[in-house]
C-alpha cells in the first residue's frame, strides 16, 4: 500500500484521476500523519476526521472524477474562512462556536475541484499578529519547533511543511501568507487585488487582505491558484530578459537584515543574472510615512473585525490594537495614502519587471504565549522580523515568497518576489525557474 502523505498535490490528483489511488486512501494517510505529528507542531485547531473520510467517498463517486484538477487532494483551511458545518473561531474565545452554514467562496472552489478539507488551522486572535498562538494552540515551525511558525496563516504553513497536507488555504493582510511560508520553507503567492475572491472578516482590512494557497512546489502553487482565481494573468512576455531590481534595504527605518537572508537574496540574484536577466541593485523609493500608513490600516482593520465581540474575552494585545484602530477607522476608508504610495512606486515598476528582496529580516520569534504579552512588545517583534511584506498589501500588487538557502539552525531562509499589477504569471515563471536550478527540501524531517 502506497503512503500518499508527503506527496505533492499534482502527484495525488493524477493518481486519483487515473484510478491508481482512492480518495479515502489518500485522506486516511494524511489523517494518520496529522494524528501522529500535530501534537508536536500545533497546526490544527480542528481535524475533521469522520467528515473528511465521508467527503473523500463523495469525491470518489463523482462522475467527473477523471477531470478534477485536485481530485482527492487533502487540504487545510485557515480558521478565518468559513467551512460548512464547522465553527469559524478566528483564533479567539470571543467568537461564537456556531457551525457555518456555507463554505467561503475559496473553500467552495477547492471542493468543486475535488479537494477534501481535513481540518481548520490555528491562527493568532483575529489574525492580527505574525506569531500564531492563543487560546486554541500554538503553531510551531516544523523545521525548528523552538520557533513560531509565523502568522497569521501559521497553522496552515505548519501543516504543509510537516507533510500533513500538500496544500493549505490562507490569506495575507500584512504578510500573513508570506511570513509563515518564509519561516516554514514553503512557496506562496499573495495575488494582486481582485484575482482571488477575498471576503475576509468584515471588509478585508479595508482591502489589504487577499486569499491564497501555500504549497511545497511551484507546480502545486500554480495548480491551486488556477482553482482559486477568477483568472490568472499569463506572463506579459517570455521570462528571459526580465529587468530585476535587487534590494536588501528594509522598508522600515532602523531594521537590519540578518546575514542568511541577505545571502539568500544575493544567491538568487546571481542565479537570475546567469539566466540572462538584467539584474541591478536598486531600492524602491519607500516613503518615510510607510510605517504609519501600515499601522493605521492594520489596526483599523482589527477594530472593524472586533466590533460586536466581548472585549473581556479578547487577549490584551488584541484589545489594545483594536482600541488604537478605532481612532483611525473613520478616516482610513477615505484616505488617499495607498493611492499616493502606488503613485510613488509605479515609476520604479515601470523601470523594473520584478523586485527581489529578503522575505524576512531575521528568523521568527521563539514559540510561546505572545498573546499574553504586551501590545508594544508584539508590534516590535513583528516589525523587527517582517518589514518587507506590508508595502505590497498597501499597493495591492502581487508578491510571493519562496525558499532560498538555510539558517544556522538548519531551517530554511527565503526571498520575496514582487511585481506590478497583473504579473502573477511572471512571478510564477521566475519562481519555477529558481526552483529548478536551486531546489529546496519540501518537508521538514519530523519522522
């Protein structure tokens, strides 16, 4: 009997479509791996063992099984997206434990494509911070379990990196896909605005948040994005001969980049140069006001999501963040700060096709009860290790993270690729070539 846990989504779907594997067999293998490993990792808030097996049988009985792009593929869903029949807790004790009546649009698309939802993954409360811990559990980096998996899609990233599912669904409002992917050695993409249905919380953090997949290969990422997206823009031209800007300067003043992340960028830059791309050192013209713009939008989005929740049941860091955001929420919706940022950065992306940066400035904080610590300590920790992701939520432009090199601990390092609107296809092409020339280990060695 073949153990399908640890295989790619593309391999699994092909085997199911061709009758070489049954959906129940595939799902059962992944459920067994979850049962064996998740106590050490903390990826899941809820595992749908019985429901997932029943749904796998339903996939097997479908008349269109032979055409399904994700036939029998087990997936995990971030616990801020509705899964029919399951409570959506959003990492909080303040949210109702009431089963959702319908799937979120992205979950529905995964299921229509033949995927089976095996569980809901841990998130920090209201998906605010870049460490995943709270009343429902702590998600640890499977490569280094002393460290946080990151956030807010930390549970989803940990599940994929541990081989408990080949694909997971998450979302990104200030880096919440790219940060945990970079920590956990995965590839992900935050699509540009409007490519994938959003509908996250109460207003998508004023349009900052986008849904997207986490995977171990670019092939799987492309496969999942094709299912989730309304349309995936193709490359505007052949990937050869791109103009690539390389920058290791933090968008936030005073944040330094640890050597392994700088080395990762330099290695990828050298690879792209050998491939015939025009590679230049060039820093985007980040405005000094970027940190303030990010904080006002970030906190205001939290304030909106916290409306109607009992503040006594919220963690202190969440209460403070929401209280700060309430001051900004009335003005953020009409602010032109994001429009001004796009106008400032547009000439840079007229000159360059792709921006290459570190995905993180340093490794993630130690895993622990960050939800019990003060607001300022959390904000400082987040800003100090993940300054490179927020600008591209503010612009609404596509950005992705992919593994490159290793840290002294043996955990992966990572880089970020950013493009202008509509360049998802270009970024995927570049990432696919990087993977071919500088492949990474797909899953953490947990045994």
